C-alpha cells in the first residue's frame, strides 16, 4: 500500500530512516498549514465512529470464519467416525475421507489467509484512529493527559494504543506469534494435511514408516509455508510513512 499525503495522493515510498523522517516532517508541516474549521469536531467524530464500526465488522468476520472452519472440520470428523464404525475403517472410509478432507483443508487455508489480512487491517485502522486523536488534541490540547490510547501514527503510537510493553519487544512478538488465531488455525490445517498424506499412503498400502514420514513432512511443509504470510500483520508499517510521528524526546 503506497503512503499518501494529506490530499490523498500516493507519495513516494521511503527506504531509509532519513527519508522516512523527512517525509513525515513534510507531511506534518503540510497538515499544520491547514487550520481546523468549526465543523472539524463533528466530522472527526463521524470518521472515528466509521472506523470503529469497520473494526467491529472485521473482527466479527474473523470470529465467524474461524467458527465455520472448526465447525466443518468437526462435522467431517464425526461423519467419518460414524462411517468407520458402520463399515470398519476400510477402503470406503478412506475414499470418502480423501474426498471430504481436501475440501476442509482448502477452507482452512482460506480462513488462515483472511485472518492474517484482518490482523493487518486492524493495525491500519488503529493507526487511522491515532491520526484522529492527534486532530482532537490539536483542537483541545488540554485533553492529552486523559488519553490512554496513542495519538501518533508510527510504531510507538501503535504500541501505545495496543497498550503494549516496548521494553519486551521480542518476547511480545514471540508470544503474539504463538497464541494468535491465525497460528492456531494454521496448526490445525497443517495437522489436517498430515492426515491426508497418511491416508493417501495407506490407500496404496505403503509401509508404516513411510506414512509417518509423509505425515511429518506434510505438517512441516504446510505450516512453514503459511507462516511467512504473518509478516505483514507483525510489521504493518513497513510500507507506510507516518504523518504524525512520535517526537524523539517523548519518554
């Protein structure tokens, strides 16, 4: 996503801290040259409520997508268990499983990708609301001590709004990576891929060692292939230039 100036036009991307700082200073100066009019509070409040509504919608979508995937997966496993109990775990059960489980796998991958996108969209919505709070404080500077969330659209401002601890940055990234919803979904999807690989080799009567090896390889390959997608949600600012960066002397 290209950074934009205060008129909504795409600006040049910055590849070094010096250029990023200069671009941020220029954007802030351009905004400062345009004083806010008497209707600014109402307009800003309307925009703020719109962003809040959008944020609520995408998190409802995230919950619904994860719920649908897990529900379909659970129903499929129950159906296969009933079929195996009725016919014995034989060729018929394996054939149905190899038709049903790849569809569930595709649903799981789609769910994971959308959850990663939602995490990125959420961070950008938070940055947008930080800009609005910056405008609020331009209108009423005395309100700053009462704001818990941030009012700068850089990494520090984002962490303030998420109420995160900057002193434990790497620990925060590790914990976030392990417990967030996309990682959990990716783990379930990788386990499903391993099960499909085992069923395929079982259908051709491969040795047990080969089935175990195939399951491990399928799990690691899919899990490792999905994880790089989360880089965009862990670094949502990589292609943006802050308009209102945190002053260097801010504690």
